[in-house]
């Protein structure tokens, strides 16, 4: 495995102690992919929660992330911008088949909406891991992903055996290339977050669901309301206490300085074609 460089750019950035920047691709389309795949993002997240779930379109989008000249010039198999997918079901639905499908087409990570309990978080991580014998370490969360690696291994450009070795969740497995991002979007989730991060290994990032959280607090999309700010601060504090990166979902040129200063370790910017939020974050992080 040592001969294969890190394939997931977002994981690479987190390992290096730098702040990765990503954007939602909404709707997932070849046209949007072509616009974003050459931008200076570390990764993109195809938005399949609030858009129709279409596995064929998602597969096409992943393929168009690849640029053969870029792969040759960079000397690495990894896409310059790492593709991941936000799947539709809320955590309470305990639904695993969608994670299985997006991993099987080659996604480097899964974003799980509305994870609010230990059981839901365990289910999310388990769905992204292959089963293994109890003697294997790390064993928990016990893998539930079905065995069908052909398309994903081909997309990653490695053998099936190398894929098995790397298709595990990071940082639970230091060699893993799959990033599990859970979204914290309810007051109940904040209350349970200390237990979630203590009892469920394998969570790579906690991404705040600012819109749904503000709804739950009774102040829809009033992101500067003291109650919303207090809740987001609490999430960030809990993540810091457990050394799990906390992500901010809505960074633009206007709020980038404040968000970077607050210490978020994963940034989602508005995917506008001007890339103002992206460039603002890059400039600020270069000075940090």
C-alpha cells in the first residue's frame, strides 16, 4: 500500500493539518462538473439529498471529474478535486443501500444528513465498511457494506485487493480513503454529540446543517441569531474536545474571515462561477 499515494485530497489536507475547502454540486450534472472540476477546491460533494437521486447521473459526474492529461501531469491516480456524495435519507431512517451504491461507483466519501443519535452514527460508519472477522482490528463499527468492488476499483485505478485495503473509513483506518461526514442538524444531535464522538469511531468530519438547525431552534435561516450562533459554537467546541474536524456549510466572501478565525477545519463554499468564497478562503488560510 505504501507504493500508492493518498487518493483522497480532503483526507490528505486533514492529515497535513490544513483546512480543506469543498463545495456542493447542485444539481449533479455534467455541465456543473466541468465547471467545478478545474477549480481550486480540494473536493466537491454531489448533492443528492435535495435533488432527485439518480445513480446513473452520479456515475457520469464522477467520470467527468477525471482529466487524463491532469492525471499524467500530476503523476497521481487521484482526481485533482475529490468527489463525494450526500445521500438522501435522514439518519433516523437507518438506510444503508444508498451508501452502498455511491461507494460502489467510486465515491471517496459519504455525507449523511440528520445524524442525531449514537445508533444513527454507528449505522452510518458501518454502512461504509466491508465486513471483516472479529479478530481484525479495528473491528467496530462492524462493516455492513456488500461486496461489489469492480467499478469502484476501476474508477480509483487500483486492483481489487488494493481497493479492499483502502476502501475503509479514515481516520479509524489510517490507510482508509473513505471519508464519513455526519451532519449535525438538530438540538437532539448537539445533546448527543459528545456520546457520538466518544462511542463511534470512524467519523471523519462533523458538518453543521445550519439551515435545518436554525429551523429546529425556531429561527429559520437567521444564521446570525444568538441562539443559532450559540448552538453552532457548542458543536464546534464538542468537536474540538474530541479532535474531530468541524465543518461550516455556508462560507462566502462576506463571512469567510470570521469563519476561518473561529477555527472551522472543513469549509463548504457557495459554488458560484465567480468562486469568490473559494478565493477568499484560500487567501485567508494562506495567512493563517
